[in-house]
């Protein structure tokens, strides 16, 4: 028992550290992430987070990394087809949900996903569900699936009533770095005990109205004052240009591998998260070999990602 507690405690610390690293990476990858009603991010106890789904796994990465609690979330099953994918996604608290297009032979596994989500909520965990059940790289809200209402119904049947958050997320574009992201989070009250199909429809209707009100795409039009070219902008662009031998091959490779899918942003972010520290390490090693002082190396390595962020208006 002591050993299990030790492992769990260290896993929790690892998740917390991973969240910090992801948020640092998001600071560079995104120009700005605006969160409205941040006070709700510290919500404890059983928590059902219902969100729209415009940008594949990046939605879960962003929302999950800003909540203080560990967040489990349901993800499309076709990403779990390979064993190493299942292992890695499982470490990130992802639960697969299969659609008919993935094959009828997988549909029976959805009962496991619903049961797992219900049990997590009953134990006081946080579960993030993308209620549309589909991602189309658009800020327009799509028709809802029935799974979220079923999970809430199952949770109520075991005597648990989770807090519910409505999280609307919207982007100014869905293609690579420099994006602006708006997130609005509101508590959602639904006191009805779900028992019938009509109750599930009523739940979806109420959530649709609330979620639609929380989706606010960032402004695309930039006023003339903010459109000025500043020294910091020029320096940021110069730093970004110097890193193109690293960034462009990765960007082009990911584009080819994800062409025709909605995974470009999330895969690009994940690959950069894993490889950019190695890139910086190699740059630091090269500077060390040509006898640049360590304090200057440190300043340059910290400055590269920070200045890169300012290279986008």
C-alpha cells in the first residue's frame, strides 16, 4: 500500500511538471491564450468539463494544462490503433471513444469508455468531454452526440452529481504557430436527474445554448496602431528566421503526414515539444565548444524561444 501511494504521488508530481512544461511550450507556440473566468480552473471534486472541439488534441492539451486538477478526457479511437500510441495516450489520461467509421468491431469498447468516465467522476476526478464527437477545424458548433448525457446519467445512477463546466474554445486559425486562442469557462447548472431519452435531449439543448454563448473567435482584424513594425517584432522575426533550418523540415513533414486530417496542429505541437529542447541543447553545446561563456549561452537559450514568440503580430 505504501509503495502504491509512493508511485501515485510521484505520478501526480510528474503530471504537474508535465503541465508546466506544456504551458511553457504553449506560451511559445501560441501568440496569446486568453482565458475568461480563470477562477473556475481551481475547481475541486468531481468535475465534468464539456467543450467544443475545433482543433483536435490541441483542444485537450490547452484546456487540460490550465486546470489545476488532473484532467482525463475522451479522444477519438482511431488515434489508438497502434500499441505505442495507446501507451503514450494512456499516460496522458486519454480514453478512446470509437465511431462507426473506425469499424463496427470497436463500437462495443465504447461501453468501457463510458464506464471509465463514469467511475472517474464518481471517484471525484475531472473528465473533459468534447460533446460534438467530431472535429472539423471550425469554430462553428456542430450537432451533439449522446455520449455526454449518457455518462452524466450513469454518474447520477451511482449517486454522484459532478460539478459541470462549459468550456468554449476558439482559434483565429488552425495551421501552425502564432495562433490566438480564446477560452471562456462557466459553471453549468442542470438539476434534472436524467432518466429518459427526453431528459438527454433537454440536457443537450441546454448545453448547446450555453456552449454557443462561450465560443468567441479572436479578432482577426488588427488596428493600425497594433500593426506598426516595432524593433521587438523585427528582432523576433530575425530569431524565427535563424531557426528555419530546424522548424521548416518538421513543419513540412508533419503537413505531409497529416494532410487531409485535422491533426496538423496537435501533431506539430507535440513534435516541437519533444524536439525543441534537443535543438536548444545542440545549439548550447555548439556555443560551448567555441568557448562562449556559460552565462551568455544561458541567456541566448532562454531568449531564443521568447523572442520567437514576439516575431508574430
